[in-house]
């Protein structure tokens, strides 16, 4: 069983997938930092010093200065600012993945053209060669199924 597990783990696809997941997780942290530490402060400043992470609605009707204050009071909150941050992160990650896939596809060889459809087929009754679009065999006059 250990030998089978070792063979499974060392197969190229599993190893590639594991490396991709690790790199993806690290890339996700970098993008989260870019959004949270670089983009959101600039966007917030441009929109009048808005901090997206503190945009929320207290569902109990209370008024709280920050999200941390609402959480301390155990107030239920709708954290739409954090959702905005997450959406910005998603768009950045999706765009970067798009760029990577586009570049990889550029270097991949073009797939071979599909073979042309056969111009003839065989009559099931007399086994003669007839045009592919024929509805009746020219040799034996049998009606052909489409």
C-alpha cells in the first residue's frame, strides 16, 4: 500500500497540482496585501478617506464607530466593506491568471486541424462505396438510413 501511495504522490499530475496550490496560496496572500495595504488606501483617499474594512451595517440598529467596536458588543453586522475588498482581490487574481494563461497558450503549439469528414460511406447492403450524403445506393437501390 505504501508503494502504491508513493507512486501516486510522485506522479507528475499530483506533484504539479500540489505545487500549484502552494504557489496559489502564497499568491493569494500577496494579492490580499496589495489590495488591503496599497490599493484600498489610495481608493479610500480618493473617495474622501473611506476605509473599506470599516464599512458595515449593524443589524441590531446600534451605532458603532468601527467594526471592531461592533464585534466587541457582539452586534450582528453586515460587512459590505470586507466584501468589496474580497471582490477587488478576486478581480486582480482572475486578471493575473488570465494573463498567465494567455501567455502560456501563446507558446503552445497549435492543435492539428481536424481531419475532413469522409466524402464516401459504405452501403450496408452491397458494400459498395457511395457518396456520404446519398439517401439511396446507386448500385443496389437500397434506401439508406440517415
